[in-house]
């Protein structure tokens, strides 16, 4: 059974701080790793993807991947109250059309 | 910006009734998916669809579920005889031919079975 594990939180950070969200996955065959943001009652919104070990930066977001440790993380710099949401980690085997396996998500709360 | 659109946004149905959830994927995307999210739980994969065929399906996607691309733009999920436990948000998603793993989600249909 392929599993993706996330700390459900809530993770509370003050405005302007760095938020660090973590995810582990069970299937060593996983090749693609995604972070989705989900506001309450809304659909998942793709914010980052990473395929290779190391860091990938996009604006205030940095995704980090360590396949040996089966670990993915998302850093949000200069956190804003509008970043308050649930962040979903998802993985798949990078074959087009295959299932994304989601974690339960980590709820982030950014206080102003 | 192109987006996946779903209709209706909310559907209430009686147990045992058939429902059809509709989706219009992003126009140049070729891979289509249905996911569901029961309240408070994780997003779960149901089925993927490519070239008019099911590519992959989960254990959830049993005989009461079916998918169809009835024309060049719509993608539908049919639940034949709804159960109370089918109550959930159903999300349609699509992905590009060359970036088939990066899926973009529609706004969802909230299905309530009473």
C-alpha cells in the first residue's frame, strides 16, 4: 500500500517567517512529487513540483527532495496570512496518467 | 488562464439514484482524472482516462462507477446507484500530453446523498 505521510498540524507561524512543511512517502518507485495548496472547501491548487533530488525554487516557495530518505519538504519564505491553507503532498511514479497519491495535508496558519 | 470546469457545483440526490458529474478539461490536455475527498479525509484517486480508455483505476472505482467522454470537450463520472458513503467532493483533473503527471484540478462537485 503506497502511503504519503504528513503532520496534520496546525503549523502556526507569524507573518514574515519561514514555514517548513514535511512529507514522507513509502514507495521507493515514486518519481514525481507535488505540493498542492487547498483552501477550506476549495479544490487542490498545484503550487510546486519536483522530480530530482535537491532544491527547486519558485518565488517564495522552495521544494526539497531527498529520495534516499523518501522525504519531500516545502519551504514558504516571508509567509503571508493569505498562505493560510492546507498543504497537500502528492506523489506518483511519473508515468503519464497514473494516480497521484495524496497525504492528508498539513494545515498552515499565518498570523498577522 | 485555462481551467478545468465542473458542473454542478453541488448535487443532492437520494440513495439509490444515479448521478452524472460533468467536467470540461483544459482544452489541450489529453489525460483526465477523477478524485474524491470525503469531508476531513485525504484526496483519493478514482480513475484516469486517456485516448478513450481507462488508464488506471483504484479499488474505490467499482462497478457502480463509470466514466465517459461523450464528445470532444466533456468528461463525465456516473455513479449508478448512490450510497450514503458516496457523499464527498468529487474533483476532475486534467494534464498535458507532455507533462502528464502535473494535474490541474477543477473546483469540484459536492455530492450529498440523503
